[in-house]
C-alpha cells in the first residue's frame, strides 16, 4: 500500500455495496424466469434453464460478495492541507491526486439506499474533472466536505 | 446606476441568418409534404410567410430585450423574451475574447464579440452579435482597464512579436489538411438529410440503378467516378481551409496572444497568457514527411465548436518550433529529451492494434479468393503499434510536463504544473507484473475538461511524476 493512505471507507459501506450489488442485479433474474415460462408455451428445451440458474447464481454471488469486498478493501483516501489523495479500483488500481488549489467546489450526495445506511458520498470538482469518495458515514462526509471547502477557499485561484 | 446598451439593429438580420438553417430544418418536412401533395400551393406560401414572420418578430423582440454593460468589474447582460435573464460575468473569469467580422457585420461596419469563460455550457459565454467598432474597443478597454492600472494599459497594447502565414505555407497547409474527411462526412450527412425529407421512394436507389444501367459492369467507370468524388472533396477542403485560415497572423502582446484569421469571416481571438491551459503540437500523418507541424493553444474558453479556433499557428517547420515558442510562448519548452516507454509495454502497443485487426480480417480470409492479402493489414497494424510505442514519451522539467503519443499523427502536449487539475496513475494486474503504469493528466478545456494520457511508463517514472506534481 502507498504510504500515507490512512483513511478507509466506513465499514457500513461494505454492507451498503453488497446490498446495492444484490439489488441492482435482481432485475437480471427476469431473463431466466422469462425463459422458464416461455419454455412452457413455446417448445424451447428445458435444460438450459439449469445452466442459466447456475450462471446467474454465480453472477449474483460475484456482484453481492466478491466485487464489493475487493473494491472496499482497495479504497483509501487522504486529505491533507495541500492535496487530496484517493486510491481505488477493482481490476485497474487508480491513484488520483487533486491539489487543494484546483478544487472548484465540493458537495455531498445521498441516494435513498445510502440514506437508509446513514451514508453519503463526497464529490470533488475541478475545472476538468469530478472525483468521488463514495459511501462515508454521514457526519464524516459532512465534516470532510466542510474541511475541503475551507482548505480550498484559503488558496482560492482561478482556472 | 449604470447604462445598459443595446446591440446595433443589424443584430436582427444576423440573428435571422444564423437561424435560417434551423428554420428550414424544422419547416422543410411540412413544406415538402405540402409541395408534393395535391393540396393547393397557396398553403405553401402561407406557411412560409407565417413561419418567417414569426421568426422575424422573435428576432426583433430578442434584440430589443438584449442589453449589456460593464459595471462593478462584471460584464452584465440582460436578455430573454418571456423568461428575463441576467448574466453577470466577473471579468477575472473571462478566459478569452473573440472578435468576428462576418458578412453581415462587414456590410454595416460592425463586429461580433464573444466573451468566454471556463466550462462548455452556453451559459458560460456571452455573445454580442453586432456592435460598432467603437463600442467594441470601448468594451475591450473596460475589460482591460479594470485588470490593470491605466499606465499599464498603455504598455499591454504594444505588440512584441508578430508572425504572418505566408502564401506558400497557406497552400501547403490547405493541401495537406485532413479536411477531406470532414467534407466527405458532411456531404453524406447532407445527402441523408435530403433523403429523409423526400416522401417518395429512395432517390439514391434510383440514381444507383440508372448508373448501373448506363455503365453496366465496366469497372473503370465506377473507379473513375470514385476518383472524381475524392478529388472534388479534396478541392472543397482546400478552399475551405484557405477561407478559414487565410490571412493568419499571431501577435504576442505583454499579457496575451492575439490570433487573427479568416478571409470572408474575419476572426480575432485574444487569449490572456495565464488562461492558456496547454500547448499542443500536432504532426499530421500527411505533414510529418515534410517535417511540418501545427501549434494549438488549449484554453478553457475557446474551441467549443471546432478545434480550428485553438490554432496558434497552422503550419510550421519542426525545426522552427523552438524559435516560435521562444518568441510567442517563452514559458514553454520543446527542446527536451523524452523518456521512452518501458520495454515491457511494447507488446501491449503491438497487440492492441494487431488482435482486433486480425479478428476483423479473418472473415475476409475465409470468404474471398485473394483474402490472404488482407493479412497485410494485420502486418501493418503490427508495425504501426511498434511505431506508436517508439514515438511515445514523457518528460518533466522544471515547471513543465511534456507528453508525446501517436494515434495516426504525432501529438505533443506541453502543460504547466500550475495548470494540471489532477493526476491519475493506473495499473492493472498485468501492468503490475511488468512494473509499468498508465498516467492521466487532467486539464481544463472547452469541453469541461479533458485528459492527456499515456500507457506504459515505468512505475518509478509514474511515482516520480506524482512527487513532482505534489511537491511544487
């Protein structure tokens, strides 16, 4: 791990991502279900349904348990008075540096599911890009937003 | 209080002409339907008159409502027919100013002034479509004076360096531009538009049929007509380039660059130096054998429509570039040695081009007699990948990062440390094993930001760049 990456996301974030992964994959189950019913009316063979079920179960497990775990384990961030460091990624590990001078504005966001978990994400905009620290505890997110906003204002500068 | 000024009434005409294309796009469908239907032709005339009349009225109203002033270090604009809008642009946020003299403006002795701020949205710019030259220079002075003290204002209007595009270079630039593709694509777009609005059967099938009837299966007629179309497109692109960059002049003033160009529509863009986000040097594939390059300026305000707007100089011999930069943009350096990519990245560059080409070639291989000739394309892709790998490079020196990469042409970006909005390093597991990384540099540009990226640098180089970025 890179030195200086002290902060992880909230442990609740993992649970949230697992639920998120599970729920967003749920609609895809319509496909094997539709196949099952249409095989009754048309003369589709029944055996592919078992293949579908196995494949979809594996995908569900992947989306629900494995991917969120990897992403959560990888996530690190650090906010100093000079810059914001974030490191994340599932397959490709990405490490981004945003200097405080370049921060144009910062805001927190919260979807309905996030609200249920008491989580919020912080998004940081520069003149060229938007970077997000997802799924922090509400109060941590608010504090981080205020801190970045104050630090960024101290070094106010145009594009 | 402050006095709000109106535009010159010619703005109504300007507005009408600007919107006439849009007008026809909306009305051409109904017009064609009526023209081809057995209905009385009177309706055609009535719809056209009512439509144009409405447009004329709207143009007059919007001209009447549109007023501007400079007050309290802001450019204030009030406009809108139903919803009244007020836009206040703080002067220090202005990224560039463009003065255009189109045909309408020239008839009335007027100019059009576009003021642009960062961000690509239409809200981010103000367009004064027709004001007198006196109003324009007053506006320019107002926008400058606030920024500098008055005695400074004398100094900043002095031209330090100036360079014209010679006729010879203009001709070379026009003949080697890649405008031919634009012309062909544009031509196709227009043809398909026409086809959509014709109610009867496909007109092009008919034309095609009659050509086949005429030519039969003599191959050379088809080849000849294809050649004819290509030459026509090429000539059109030459004319287009000459009109757009004819009379090109760049001047360096104390605190900004002034770029003038255009034969029919004259444009004058002034870019404050501290608003320049990056310099881009493009060596097109047609121009590279002659050792020629184009120099572009990346700015947060300009170039929202065409990349043409950002040209700092259309054509320059490569060996003249250091000299040119020394005269006009001494803050940037090109005489640097690029660190090549890591050896381990070479295969990636070759495979990423070759594998898709091979996959595309396989069907041709199977179904055609001389299909194996298509393999040549895959071989070409292999060597092209190698060339891309060899030409790429990166350099950090003092306050500047330089990134060079090839797609088809060779692109070089020079970016100041202070203009980098963020840096991202990326590494996938394969790259981790090979100890290489990819880098992305974020810069502000007309489209709300863009990235300049390079894959396959050594991990240690990536970390070095990150430290350089962090520590300045």
